[in-house]
C-alpha cells in the first residue's frame, strides 16, 4: 500500500508540474516571452549648429526629427524639419555615432532643388542589426548640409523611446 501511495504521489506531483507549466506558457504574450514581439519606439531629436563636429559657426539654423521605429520590420519612419539655415539644405543623412563624434553613414537624402532655409522632409529607412543597436543606445544622429556648411550645418542626436 505504501508503494502504491508513493507512485500516486509522484504521478500527482508530475501532473501538477505539467499543468502549471502549460498554464504559464499559454498565459504569456509574445512580448512577455520576447519571441517575435514587435516593439515600437518614438524617435526625437533637436538639431543645432553647435552639435556638428566641428561646431558650425555659420548661421542660426535649427531643426527637429520626429518619427517611429518598428523593431520587427526594422523600419524607421521620420520627418525632419528645419528653419533659419544659411541656405537650402543640399543633403541630409542619418549616422551611427555618439555625441561629439563623427559617425558612419546609415543613409543619405539628396533634396534636389526648390527648398529654402526652412522646410521639412519625410522618409523611411530600413536598419540592419548594428544600426538598430546604435539607434536604440542613443548613438545615432541626423545632419543637414548646406552650400555654406558642406560638412553639416545642423546636427541632432536621436533619442529612441519605447512606446
């Protein structure tokens, strides 16, 4: 009888563990488990000439970048705005790089003609794993260049905040 009780107790214990495990895994969401979870981040930046490397001494330009980044699709969608530039922006770019350092290019935008020292531009960019890591760590920035400042008139470090 004692052996029969031990077998019954062991089976009951194993059955309880199996049920508890099944309940745990079925009650978790994909995000809780970190499996295939899509996370959206808001992107924000405020740009000025003092943030360029070296600092721009030409103009009182300023700008912003606002947008989102989706960790599942790896796509950043954003709008840059600018005002008071010394002239129309020639190019814009996203870079991976820390504050005060010259980084490596993620993507560039050629604006063409018709812009002025104030305006906006919207686009999207797909990031690779290293670029994503840099963006989420705060090591990404955008820059706008003009004829007077071909290495950058304004620059803004980008902050990615989980929504």
